[in-house]
């Protein structure tokens, strides 16, 4: 788990981009099987879903960055 955290910490933008691309694909796949929308509407909805998920991920990354810089991560690491 620590290796994943370290990689994500070093490659923040890549991680967020991967989440965004995965959300686009998942949303397109979901709407294709569930709703009879035109492809252009499916793409618009997928983009909106991906943007919402990306905002959540960015908020989490900001909270993690703040927690890491405030010394919480270092204090926990030194305690164990």
C-alpha cells in the first residue's frame, strides 16, 4: 500500500488523468447499456460524470497534500 501511495504522490497529474479517462469509459459503457441516448448525448453525459468524479479526486488530493505538508503523515510514520 505504501508503494501505491508513493507512486501516486510522485505522479499526481497522471493519477488524476487516469481516473478521468476511466470515468469517461465507465460512464460511456454504462449509458450505452442503460439508456437509449444518441452518441453525442452519451458523450456529453460521460464528460459531465467524469468532471464530477475528477473534482472529487482533486479535492481528495488537496486534502491529502495539506495533511502531508502539515506534518500528519510524518508524525504517523515516526510513531510506527
